[in-house]
C-alpha cells in the first residue's frame, strides 16, 4: 500500500519527490536510484532532479575544501591571515545553515506529500467500497 502511494505520488509530483529524496543526506544515491527504477518515473524529471541537487553538492564540496584548508593551517603548512580564516569560517557557517534549511524544507514537503497521498488513497478505497460488485 505504501509503495502504491509512492508510485502514485511519483506520477503526480515526480520532480519534487525525486529532488527531495536526492537532497536527503542519509540515503545513498544508489539506493534511491534502485528504488526509483522500480517506480513509474519520468526520465526528464529524474534528470532535472539530479541537476537540481548540484548546488547542494557544491556546498558539500566547499565545506570539505574549507576543512582541508583549516587542517593545512593547523598543521603549519600554510600561514593564513585573519580575513582568510574569517571568510572560511563564515562560508562554513552559511553553507551549514543553507543545508540545514534545505533539509528542513524537504522534510516538511515530504510530510505534506505523505498526508495528501494518504488522503488520496483513503478516497480511492472508500470509492471502491461504495461500488457494488458485479
């Protein structure tokens, strides 16, 4: 029943759901891809959702690069000035806030989608119960 609801949701809101699944930092892309391959997914929405995650991936890469720079500075390999540390620190903070906000919005959207799809299935079930069998 839950897979049926997800399949129906992917037909109606494919791009949004795939995008929200892809920005989830916990679920690996390979599992998402395998799962989506068993559903009714529009190829265009699949690739648009992938392209939509590129800014978030760039944020993760930036955070890792900043951590690398801080590690180099701590080990004494490079000497940076105050403003360099300030810029790196602010970049890390802003990137973390942005990623947190995106994940928070994604969770809210997924909750709304689940509620709407649950109502849709309940309506379909109640219609099926009302129809007389022939």
